[in-house]
C-alpha cells in the first residue's frame, strides 16, 4: 500500500477482536507518534499505553461518547502539561500512529475526554496535566458493519477556496 492509499483507505473503527497487539507492532505504532513534529520542538506530550482493563473501564466515564472504548486491545492516551498543551501536536502524533496502525492491519479511533478530572484520576495524572484525547487500537472484527453515520465527503470544489473567502 502506498502512503496515499494508506491515508485514503483508513477508517475509524469502534469494534475490535480480542486479539492482543504484538509488542513489535505496538513499538512501530508508538515510534510513529514519537517522530511527529512538535511546535517549537518542545515535545511536551507523553503517551500512556493502556492495556489494563480496569483503567480502560475507568476512562469510559471520562468521555461523553466513549462507552465502547473498553473493548479495544489498547488505548494510547495523550498527556500534556496543561500550560504546554498544543492540540495540533496531539493531532499530529495521533494521525501518525493511526496511519501506522492501519498499515499494520490494526484498527483505530480517536476519542475525546470531556471530563478531565475523571480522565486524570483514571491514569494518575497530576492536576496541572491534561489528558484531552486518546486513540483506541485493536484488530477489526470480520465484516465490520458500515457506520450508520457514514456519508459522502464534501466535494473538493466546496472544500477548497482559492486565495480568498468568496
């Protein structure tokens, strides 16, 4: 698969088998996150790899739309000192890891944690750190159903404006 094919074929998945992710595969996924660029090269984010079912279950209460995350083989959470939180850096790391996972045959889905006090408590973060997002990972179930929310992408002519808003 070419990099372009990897990008355009990746879909978010929320249903996984119970197969664990091999250590070498997980290391490549984490390395892809490690190699993402960082604003001013501060590299403030830390990744928390969560495979413990109790911690995964505790994180369910940290988001409004994450009831399914405990069924994943692993969760990679993004921790950052609140004063240094740069969501663009979180996104860059997340996208790198999701594309690397897709190339390895591992499904992923990004999740947002709206309840920071619960998220911090679940992973043991101090109060001056944020845990805004995570990605779930797991091998896709066979014949994964299409999402009822699936829709056509915005047409290129509607998406891209040239030079000015008009």
